[in-house]
């Protein structure tokens, strides 16, 4: 198996400048307030489960929407929340002098909006999101760390001290992608005559997560052979496929690229096959229907172990496996195997003569 790991880090930089002057003509009630100017630029992340599941370099543009600027006290309590636009200079007048820190969020797309009161750590970073609402990379949720306002020279017009701060928006999600060819190198001498791919997806995942990058809710892990996969895993984590069918030891191309956003590292990436066996199955072979190929870890081309990190896309090109790699969904679950021999008795033809009645 060849593994290509692309570090496509989703970042958007926000630069802030603040000064302590008031608007011309303001009365005494605005004395001592701050003015904050904000410039927002977008960085790169990558495409998520929408259209092709594979991310090309040309598809990395991120598009922060619904950007919220949090003006914070020293203890992280929220003073005010402001809207901002990408690529524009946003100027906010008469900001409270209590504001000493700034942080930001973008692409939050839940039914309940984020609070405008409370504390950044306790109420914003602990807000719960559902990954099925973030199916396109351009709308991946983003959050920043808190940045301090620090003095940075004086305003040329009025001599007041300027304040600046820089925060970086980043996604807390990771992504895993697969495309290329499937090769079962010993299919010809195995007990299988055909492997028909029906599903690709992740198993052992959390659908919910927080803006701070923590898992939330229950782990979704299908592990009963009777139920199969997918049962409790939602559609944002898998695809039903229309093949291919593997019938030889030659490379068989996947019909598409597949990719999934996830928080942290899933327990498994699964390929599920409907199978056909040779008749009879030779002694010593164990066969499964359906059969699963499980990717339970990632490594570099040099063999080093890879741990998935936020903001990075991990790309697998081609899978090469053997019949021995195929297994049950849970090999440890007690099951029974039934071999049934069915014969069909031919119709028996009986010559007869008609008998008529009235």
C-alpha cells in the first residue's frame, strides 16, 4: 500500500490594529474607548466529502464565512461580538477599554448560534458541532487561539497608542482520502472467485465535536457481524459504491475518489465486499460474506507510524492486499458457519390421456 500524506493546513490569518482615540465629535460618554481595525485574509485547507472525495492542489482554497470577532476581557469573558467580511478592512469604533484580547470563529453552521455572552473557553470552545453539517472543505469550521492586544507605535494623526494583535483561524478537523487501484494479489489461489465492493467508509468515529477540538457524544462503532456495516455510522462517514468487482489478480480501478472529514483518528477505514466463493471451498480456507478490508493505521513510505493531526489531509493511493487480509467486521464475535447443499429434482413427465366430462 502506498501512502501519500499531504499537509494541507487550513488557516486564515486575521490582523488587528487598535488605538485609544475617540471618534471626532463624540461626547464624554465615549471617552477612553478603543477603535479596532480588522483585516482578514484566507489561507488553504482542502476539499471534503462533496463531489470528488480526492483533493487536488487546485482545490485547496478555503472560504471563511460568517466570521465572528470576539472582543474579550483579560479573563476571557466576552465583551462584544462583531461581524467581519473576508478581504476587507473592518473598523469598529468605541470599543470598551476593557477589551484586551481578541479571538475569532468562522463557518459555524449549527441551528443554534454561538452565544454572545459568557466566556471564550467555557462557552465558545466547548460549543458542540455536528460533522454532517460540514460536508464541503470550503465550509470547514474554524477557530483561533486568543491573542493579546499589544502596543505598537502611535497613530500619526493624533498621537494615540496603537494596539495590534494577530490571530490565525484553523480547522480542528482532519481528513482521510483514498483513490487509485485495488489489487488482491493472491485472489487466483484463494477461496474467493469475486470481490464486489459495496461500501467504503470510517468506523469508530464521533459525529459530534467541539470548536476546541474535543470529541463529543457517543463513539459510533459498528462491530456485530449480524448487523454489519453501516448501521449506526451516519452517511457523512461512508459511501455506497457501484463496484468495482475484483475477479483477477490484476489492478482494478476504483470508480471514484473517496474522502471523509473526522475529528481525531478513526478506529478503522473499511472496504466492504460482497463475495462469491469457488465451489467447493478448499479445505483450510476461511471465507466471509460480506468480507471486510480494514485499514487500522497509517504509515509513511519509509514505514514510520502516522498519527492524524488537525488541519491535515492524509491521502492513500492504491491498496494492495491478500485474501488473508479479509475478515469479519468483528473476528472475535462468536458466529456459526453453515454450509448448505441444495439439489433440485427435475420435473417428472407423466404421459396421460384426457378424460372428458359434462
